[in-house]
């Protein structure tokens, strides 16, 4: 007989779950020792599972003759390089070829470095964990990497490090920690990195560096401390770095460079203090930097070129001074820098004039860059005189309306840039049009007159520049010829005079003597007779003349007819 609906009391699955749920709500169980033991056992199970996965991958790799390579990665067993750039990884892969030497894990989502993550890769020489989400590096994370040479941790969120962070990295030469959240460098922080040669701590939030932070870094050659929050040069911390060759401390909050700011850095060759907020440089700021070759002081607040301070850097070859507040490059501004080869003064908003003799002490200058000085309109005659080695001249984006042909030996320049200036294209720049014609240089575009605006100066003819009948060079040639001809004529006249001067002198004497003699005779003749006697003698002579005519049969002419 069929059982009536609803009479079956055997609970089904749904009713069982409801009853058990009801029982849990009505009679909650307190955690006892058994449940605690159960939770601990689950943790142990997790560890065993992790180890089982590692062993499983290892067994699969051995059985298949290859290692596991995650999706989005490339694994090269020939070069022993694994690259997982932008592979969306959360953890460091642990089943790779244990012999790999380089692993690139850039641009992923890795937040932690497990203590055992790199234990399987004892041959690593290069690790790149840039652009991840790392917050910290656990102590001993790289203890097995005895051969690691480069460690890149750029662009993460690391805010704290300890003395044990880099423990075991006995061969490390390059450590990149740029663009993190570091604030303080404590004593002995890098004490285990005795072979470190390059340390990049730029773009952090470092405001304090303790005196012993770089202790034992005797091999360090390159140090980046730029773009931090330092308010003074950390001179005590830098002093032990006797092998340092490059120091980058720009983009901090300095106001001055005090005397002996870089004491002990006798091998320093490159000093970059761009954008360091400097408005004053003490006279002894660069004392002891006899080996310095490159100095960058651009982007500061200097009102004058620090001529006296720079003069001690006799071996300086490259100087950058742009984006400062000085209005003039004065005569002798770079005195003492006899080995200077490149000078860059670009982006100086107040610079208007370069005086005559500004580079008089820089005969070895090869490259001069004066770009983007919006008010620079005057290069005095002789401003570029005495630069026989100048080969690269950059005068782009200034306020020049014209250029002097005698300014520099234009034909000897290998590189010339005069573009983006408000040039007035007239007859006075015909020479420049011809200089630019054979060059593959940036175009010089005319700003005026109106009919030439927007045209390139290169290739413009004399007619187009308005000097078809007034070529200044032809005029100069004609004037030279006229002056030469006049000089020749004057010289010839002088030669003739000196050769014939005796004859001329004698002829003048004879002429003067004869004139004087004739004058004397007339004077004497006039003084021999009085006026009355002269009249009587004249009448007597007339009477004798008439008698002679009568005797000759000539009828005399009456006086009245005469």
C-alpha cells in the first residue's frame, strides 16, 4: 500500500541540513582543545601541500625532461634567462629551472618575497623585481644568492630596510632602490654589501642619513640620492666613500653648499646638483675636488656665475649652468677653467647679454650650448673670440634678430643650430644664407619683414633679401680697391718727389732768382730818370723818328689823326 503523502518521517537531505543548522544555532559549540588541534593541523596541511606541489612539479619536470614555465613567461634553457614581464603574477614562481642565472619579474602584482622563494635558484646573478607592489623585504630573503650581482627593486612601495635585509649578498655590485618610500638610512644599513659599486636611492622620501649609513662601502663608485627631501649635503655620511666617482644629489631642498661639502671625495669625477635649490655657493664648497670632470648646477637660484668658486676646478671639462637667475655672462665669467670643453647655459629666463671676453679663458671649448634663453638677444662683438677649437654652436630658441659675420669662424663649425629665433631676413644676413646653404642644419626661419615671414633663410637670393644692388661685400671690395688705388698713387707721388726733389728744388730756385732779377732791373731802370726827364726823352725820341720818316719819303701822320 502506498504510504500517504506527508507520512514519511525519514528526513531527506534538505531537512537534515535544516536540522543541523538549527542545532548549531540553538546549541553553539564552544571551541575546545580538539577544535584548536584541528586548526593547527590545517596550517600544517597547508605547508605540506606547498611542499607537495614543489615535489610534484619537480617530479613532472624530471619525468618530462623540462621545467615548468608559467603563462606569460619565456624560459630559455640555453641562456638560462626567465622573463615574466607583465605576466600578472602574484608570487615568485618556484618551479623554474634551478640553474637559471637571470629572472625578470617586472610589472607584476607581487606583494611579498617569501623567505624560501629564491632558495631553489642558487646560481642567480641578476634579479629584477621592478614595478611590483612590494612593501618590505624579509630578512634573509637572498641569503642563498651568493653569486647575485644585480638586484633591481625600482618602483615598489618599500618603506623600511634593516641590516639583515641584504644578508648573504656577498657578490652584489648593483642595487637599485629608486622610486620607493624610504625615509631614513640608519647606520650600517648596507654593511654586508662590501663589493657594492652602484647604489641608486633616488626618488624616495629620504630626509635623514646617519653618519654610518654607507660604512664599509669602500668599493662604491656611483651613488644616487637625487629627488629626496634632504635639506643639507650629508657630508659625514659621504666621507667614507673614498672610491666614489659619481654623486647625484640634485632635486633636494638645499639652500647652500658650505665649505668642504664634499670632503674626502678626492676621486669624484661627476657631481650632479641640478635643481638642488641652491642660491649660494661658499668659496670653499668645491675644495678638494681636484679630479672633477663634470659639474651640473642647472635649475638652481644662482644670481651670478660662481666664478671664484669654480676656479679651483682646473680639470673641469663639462659644466651645466642653465635655468639660473643671472642676467649676464660677464667678461671672464669662467676664468680658470682652461680645460673646459663643453658649456651649457640653457633655459636661463633672465639672461639677456653675453659680454665680450666671457670665454676668454676657455680656449679648449669645443661645444657651446645657449638654448631657450627667451631674453638673450645680445652677443657682443668678441664674445666668442679666442675659441679656436669651437666646433658645436647651439643658439636655438633665443631672442636674436641678427648675427654678426665676425662673431665666429662659421665655416669651421661641424654643428650649428640657429633655429627658433625671431630673425630679420635682410641684406645683412646674405652671408648667413650662403653659410647655411651646404649644411644639413635646423632651418632658420624669417620672422620679418612681413613678405619673408615664415620662409627659410637658407637658399634665399640677394634679390629676395633686398640687396641685389647693394651687396655689402661688393661695396666693401670696391671701397678696398679705391683705397688701394689711392694709396698706390700717393706712394708713387712720394717716390717721384724723393727721386726728383733736387731738380725740382733747383728749378724753383732758378725761377725765383730770375723773377727777382727782372724785378730788380725794372726797379733800377724806373729809378734812373725822374718823370719830367722821362717825358722830354720820349718827345725827343719821337722827333727823331719823324725826321727819319721824312728822309725816307714817308709822309708823317699828323698827331690829330693818331
